[in-house]
C-alpha cells in the first residue's frame, strides 16, 4: 500500500534533509524516548485507543498520556520513517484542537487542556502546567513536520494559558523565595512545586520561545524559570537523594531516573553550569539506588548512570560497571584442569590447581556481553578464555574477551554480544588456588547503549583535617579537565554523613581548599569516555604553611 500523499511528502523531505515547517528540527525529546519503551507502554492493559484515535488510560482521557503517546510516535517516525507512527502522532495532535476536549479561556486568548476528574484537592476541571508544556513540545514538532498553519494559533493559545497566574486560573506561581514557577498542580498544597513537572513545562517553554521569539512574555518567563531551577535544589535535596516536591513527598528511583533525563534534555536547550553540576550529583545518587521498579515500559531499569571507581592496585582505579542479571536461578560447576569446554561439566579433583574451568548454564537463551565473577581471591596475574554454546547447532565457540578490570577478588570480562545458553570460562592463574564455590557470585548480562554509564566517580574521605589550614585536591593531569570535585564538611563523622551534597559546593581541581570544620569529604566525578578507562586515584594534600 502506498503511503498517504502527506506522509509520502514528509518522507521525501526527511530524506532530502529538509522539512515543511522550521528549517531546524527540534531536539530529540530524550527524557521520554530514553525513558519509555514505546511498545511496552502501548501494551499496558490500562491503556486503550478511543474510536477517534486518541489514547485513553483507565477508560478515560488523560491529556498527558495523549501528549506522551504523540511525542513517542513522533520520535519513532523520525527514527524509522514508518508512516503508521506519523498517523498515530497526527491522531494525538487532533485531540488538542478538538473543541470537546479543550477549554477556551481568557477572552479567547488562552486554551486550557482540562482533566475532567478530581485529583486530591483539585476539583474537575483542573489544568496542569506540565501537560500544557508537553503539549507545546508535541505541537511544535508536528508543525515542524507539516507546516500546518492551524498549529500556530493553537500553540500560542496553549502557551498563553500556561503563562497566566494560577490565582487567575493559569499555571504560574511564585515560590517563597520570589522565583517564578510553572505548577504541575496549580493551587494544590498537597503537591506544591513539583520538580519533574516544572522541568517538562520549562522544556516546552524554551522550545516555544525559540519558535516564536516575538512572544516577549514567554521569553521573560523562560529566563525567570531557568533562574528558579538553578536556585531551587536546596529545597529538594536530601542526603544523597531528592524529594518529589516541596510538600515533602518522596521520590522513587524511577522518578529520579526520569529527572536525570529531563535535566540532560534541558541542558541541551539552555546550558547552565550549576544545573549540570546538580545533574552530576544525581547520577551518583542514582547509581547507588538504581531503578528496579516493576513498570515494564521503563527502558533503563537497573541503569547506573555513574560507575563507582574501584581500586585495582595502590594507585589505579577502574569503573565498576554493573548490569542486569537476565536469569533467575542458575547452575555453576567448577572443575580443575579441564581446558576443553565439552569436558567442563564433570566434577574434578578438590585439590588446588592453577587452571580451573567454570561452566554456567542459563535457564533460557540470553544475549550475553558481560561476565562478572566475584570470589574470595584470585592469584595474579590471571589469564581467562571464554566459550559460549551456539543456541542453534550446540557447538562451542571461543569468544574474544577483554578485561574491564581484574581485581584480586573480581573478574570483569567483556565479549562481543552473543546469544547463548551455556558459558564456559577457563581461568589460568599464576599459582595454584582452590576456589570456594560457596563464595562465588556469577553475574551475566548484556549492556547495550541504554545501560552504559555517563560518568565515573570516586569518594575521597571523610578525612580529618585541621580547621583553617590549606589543602589541595589533586586529580591526575590526564583527567583533570573533565573532573568535577564536590565537597561536604562536618564537625564529626556523624554530622558529615548527614550533610547533603550541594551543587554549589565544589572546588576547582588543583585549587586551595580551606574549611572551619574538622572533617571533609570529596566527591570526584569524571566523564566516562570509555568503559575500559583507567583512572589514577585522586589525593588530598595538606599544604605546608610558612612559620610566622
């Protein structure tokens, strides 16, 4: 079947590198596209499609769900050129021009997108600044693709509504500190100043201001909101975590992951060094509490956005890259001196040997890329060979393997991604050893681009220091340019561990640091350019003070 004429034209324009609307395409809506698996999102049993083509959730229209589905369809259309995704996006766009679904307000100058059910303190209909902002992002993308002249007045009215004060029925509020804020739930005290909804609204407002620079009010509010964001984090910070809003509601690991992706997208639109530093802190926090929520549509479950640096000798460190274990229940057999994988399943002698073969059976065939073996001790140096069994013909093939690192108690091996249900490792050590099978932990998994960490981090301290004496944090020269150093202080160990990290509390690499406290801890965050990277340990030196 030939595509519809409009879709055919769009595909032609995309192939030629041009579009009907703006000359420059909006940036990828990565906080949705990198967070949500669209096919799993569609299969949610609570989600359905109305006869008009609009998405419904729990048998009712949820405007944010409609806008989310439209943006996800847009991103898939841009990636694949499949006209079915364009038609899905077009259906969701129609929802926001359907007079039965939207409300005209402010003497016809504004267009509100209502929720027609009560939520907490909010009685129907109520309006969300987050939804208004996400819809702006969707409609701007549709206008960019099609050049549809009906979009501009619609977009302008949705923005106008969002930028009215909440006391007048809009979405703008003011924080206690006097900063401008776009409310996800206007007039609600149960969820005041929700952070993730504000960031989505700000993304939409930045995109709108770039598309329609003549709207000076929108440009001014975007600038004020950007300032509000960079000054707000103290009110959300907990010790190595964040809250959902300023009403004190908690933040799940899934929401933390989403906020990280939001900041990443926002920084691509409007870079701010302090917001970038807050992003670095959040990646460290999330790496120690990864998102393992049950929702099947979350793309990055188990992702650790920053890898902890672990020592491999007295001076060098490597990123401890963690990954999901795809199987439940596993069988391992370890035998001595068996170099051939087909012989690996026989039990061998219990005496110490230099060469041991470990065979691991997966309950189901999986894509395997990473193998991590943790044991009480492995004599160094050590040599490893890896075989995998072909799931089609049952033959074993030796795989080219590389060590991400090999510490005294840990082997971390990477192989080309391969589908297999049996893995065999031959470990050849420099001296005889006896593996303690009760202590062995084997983890096997695949780490695609969705799970690769952005950063690597190390903690230095807490250290006892002399108050008012100068110290210097020294980062290896080859990593200094890409390193960010944060600090926190306390009068004792208990107080320092209860002190939140702050984005503004950072020290330039190589500069002098002085505190009036007795303890200090440093957090050094590096950009991770290669999973095989090796880092030199950072050190803190007390500077000698000339005698008076």
